[in-house]
C-alpha cells in the first residue's frame, strides 16, 4: 500500500513540475515579447498626405458616374471643412 502511495505521490510531483515548467516558459516568452514590442520605433509621419485612385466600371452610365463624382467631391469638401487644422503636418 505504501508503495502505491509513493508512486502516486511521485507522479503528482512530476505532473506539478511539468505544469510549473510550462508556466514559467510561457511567462518568459510573454515577458520578452512585451519588452521587445515596447522597443519598436514609431515610423515618422509621411511628408504628404496619401493619395488614392478610384476606378468605376460602367457602360453607358454617364449620369451615374457624374452623380458619383459630385457626391465624392461634396464628401471631400465636408471632410475638409470639418478637419482639425492642428492635426495637419507642418510644412517645415
């Protein structure tokens, strides 16, 4: 009976050791990951604002394309009016 209890006790200790080892390993990996992430440099702001193009596939839809272009221009104008000028990059 005591042999069975000793074997069971050793098995539990071995299982605990494995769990502690895995926990320590994961903690170290997490810690090094956070430390490395905090050292990353922030890229500099771009010198100019990004530009983009828009392609609209249409056939015989001059009115729809004209309306879409007008809506985009109106949206751009509203965004430009509500844009906080202090956020704009300096032109030094």
